[in-house]
C-alpha cells in the first residue's frame, strides 16, 4: 500500500512575472488518501495582467480585484503545508512562483523540500512519449479541468499516487529510492531541483521494470494463449509482452475501486499466469480474495463459468449472492469499470 503524505501545489500567474500569483490550489494527501483541498484567488502585486495569461487560465483582473494578497493568506497556507513535502508538476515553475511572491511581499521564506511529478513520471513510465500533466492524466484516466489551480493540484496528487502504486512503494521516500531520485530543496538561499542519483553499476528501477508487466490490448482483452499441447487456445490470458495497457488498467482501477466490499474466489483450474494477473487487478480494484468459497463470497472466477463443472453447485444454490464468471468476463468488466 502506498501510504505517502505530501501536499500538491499549483499556481496560476497573472503575467510573465514569477511573483504574479493570481490563483493557488493545495491538496493535502495523508497516508495515500486525499484528505483536504483548498483554492484561493489572489490579488497579485503589482496588479498587472497579461492577455496571454488570461487566455490560458481565464482569470480576469475583475475576478481578483477584491481578493486578498498573498501575504494575507500565507499563514493559513503554511499551516496546511506543515512539514510535508511539496509536490508539483514542472515543480521548478511553482516553486519559483512561491519564492518570488514571498520575496516581493517581504515574507520570511522557510526551508522546504519538494519533488516533481514530471520527473517521477519519466522514471516510472519511460516508454511514454509525452509527460505533460494533461497527456499523463489522459493516459491514466484522470479527468480534470486543465489550468485551474485546484484541478491541476488534484491531478498532480493522483499522478504521484499512481506512480507509487505502479512501483509498489510504501512511502514517498521509498518511491524516490526506487526511482533513484533526490528530493529538491528550497529556501531563502534559492532552490535546487530534484536530481537523479547517478550510478554506473545500477540501472534505475523504472528501466529494470519496463516491460515486466503484462498489458491488455485496447480492443482485444481476449489474448491468445497456448494449451498443454502448445497449441493456441481461445482463452482470456493477457500476453506477457503487452505491458502498457495492463499498467494503465491497474492504476485506473486503483482510483475507481469497483470491487470494494466484494469477496472473490479464484478456481484452481485457472492457469498460473492468469491467476497472477487477476489477483493483481482484484487487489487494485479494492476486492478481497478468499481461499475458499463460503456464504460471504460474491464472485467465483472459473474458466467454465457457465457449466460450473468443478464448483460446488450445491453451495452456489444455497448462496444467491455468489455469481460465477469467466476470466474473460472479469477482464471485460474491469476494463469497462475503468473507462479504458
């Protein structure tokens, strides 16, 4: 379980000046769950807006004319952040806005630590071609309104949670260790961004893991596998070289959790690889695997779900809550639930 605690942050600016913050979104994540979120409109100092910035985020001078300046909000913002690590996408931009605004308004600059989800995404999913917040969110199935500070901060938080789930990390520190990333630092002296821990003898975890997970083809969940005689068999097992879509499906299910509260039994007749893949998706979707069927079982996944050849038919009759489904039906159900 990825039990990270951090604060994701996103600024929108009124002009090209880094000290022209006009909107701030903060999202507090505690033990891997979004616990709190805040958004403020800010009157920038000096009060100057550029047309190009307005076209990006849609915030006009009239909307913020009566809003507080950053100095009036800073105490509340500091209390929310506390000692947690700041997280942003393209973090150098947001930290530069924060430091510049604090200097302009003559506020004391605390020592801060931060990391960047763009850097984390590059190390987690090196096979992707685009690492902007929007394309990454689209790939993961995160829906949000881009260039709204709170929406961007939420997407950023979910992106980091997705990376932690993908890397099977216990904490943010553990994730950074696996990706060989040093955390960034900032203070009155300036800032030093996140950096890669260089090593000639050790490859990055993300590189080692690339291609190690199976994936579901976008339009073909029923991949071809081979039976005991080595001949093709029309089963639902996912091909081992299909990496990208299985990753994406597993991460999306982690957000949606369609199996929360559901108990599932896997029939012994399933192939070893098939069992491993289904187990991963059940855990990602919030379900609970049972070793044996009982009166609390909701689903039994079995190759011959329609015929129930080797299942306890009498037990099924006694428990109307139990439904037998095939691996193919299960994969289709998970894909449909995730919106993939």
